[in-house]
C-alpha cells in the first residue's frame, strides 16, 4: 500500500468516526461535512493504492462514486429515498462486475446463493411486508434493490476471499437496517448502526483491492 493511500485511509476513518458521532447526537452540520468526506477520501484512497488488478479497481471506484452520490441524496432534506436507492443500486452493480472480473468459483457462488436465500427468508420477507403495508408504491424499487444487492453478495462470496465477503456482508446488514428502521420498526440507535456497518463495509471492500 502506498503512503498516500495509507494517509487517505486514515482520513477516511477519522471522518467516518466523526460522522458516527454526529448521527448519534443528531448534529446535522457535522454530518453534512463528514458523511460525504468519508466516501470522498475513501475513493481517493482507492485511486492511490497499488491494486492487484487495475480493472477491478476501476469498477470499485465507480461503485464508490455512486455510493457518494447516494450518501448525498439520502442526507439532504426532503424524501430522496428513491434517487438514493437508484444510486446505490448502480453501486452494487459496479461492485458485482468488479467481483466477477476478479474471479468467482462455482462452489463459492452456491454458498453465496444459500446465504442470501436464508437472509431473505429471515429478514427480507418481513421487509417486503413492511414496505407493502406502509409505503406500497416503494415495493417495486425496493424489491429490485434487494435483488441487486443479493447478487452483489453472491458475487462477493463467489470470490472465496475474506475481505470481499466481509465487506459485502456488512453492506447487506447496513441496507437491511435502513429498511428495517423505515418499514418495520425504528430503533433508537438504528441510524448510527447503519452508518457504522456501511462505512466499515466500504473500507473493507477497498482494502480487498490490495
């Protein structure tokens, strides 16, 4: 890893922790600064490191830029949930392509399929019911998003490598928490948990490039 990448990762972590505290204490000014700063610094870190495969890095950078756009859309006042969802859907597609380019193994893909099937049975079914009950108009985009993020997790597991699997898994957890908080049951520290799992997921995915 280059010195510049290490410094940018340190900035990423510092901004992420500041954002977690801002979300926890509902400090919007700090959140408006640190939330986009975290992904901007992480994107710069991905560009600065020495990747094992430059093509995979390109797809990951696309995913990070789309994630940054999604962060901004979901952070702004007003309900920009659907545009934010679309940005993150694109990010998951880019990550999926990156994993496939990196190389996937049939046996691991089957393990990934089994994992997301269990996750959908345990969590996804209740989320879908919650969406249809509370905001039925959002059911189609949410279902599409669930399909795409599930494909991303399957592809990450298909690589058979720990960091992509852990990163994709935490990303899935973060998005499941967003859905649970909005459509099923809101928890007092739910927003903080969303950001912690999300940022750690993105950092692990970038580290998997080395």
